[in-house]
């Protein structure tokens, strides 16, 4: 295995592809993780964190839909999720460039 912090940074930042295309924040990191998890040191851990974060965002968005009827709380939830989905990939890309572990908040463990 080789140490490739640049690929880890790219994997974290690949979540932001949704800002350009409207989709792919789960698909692109999934492809990178599946193809590189046995070749790059720490890719397995970072990839699982990213996928768990993206799947958790989907769950949180589903939870926000019925909350829209409850005084518009779902709209606030969508706004918070939008901000979190932009900020934390960038923060964790910086952490990955330094060789540190990634941490995403509000994440459920789907892939362990």
C-alpha cells in the first residue's frame, strides 16, 4: 500500500460534485473508494466515513420532508444540511492533507 494524501483529499472534495452537476456526491466517492481501498493507505477508513456521511445526509433529508409541515422546521433542516454538506468535506479534505483522521458530524454507521 502507498500513502497518497492527495487522493484522499480528492475523495473528500469529490462530494462537492453535486454543486456542479446536481448529483454524484455519493457515486463518485463510492467509485474512488471501491477502486482504491486496497491500494492506498487509509483510503478504506476515509471512504467509509464519506459514504456513511453521504448516506446519513440522505436519511436526514428524508426526515426533513415531513418536518416542513411542522412550522417549516424542515426548511431550516435543509438549510443546515446544505451548509454541513459543503463545509465538512472541505474541513476533512484539509485534515486528510495533513494525514489526520476525518470526522463527520451527525453520521450514522451504515458501513463499518
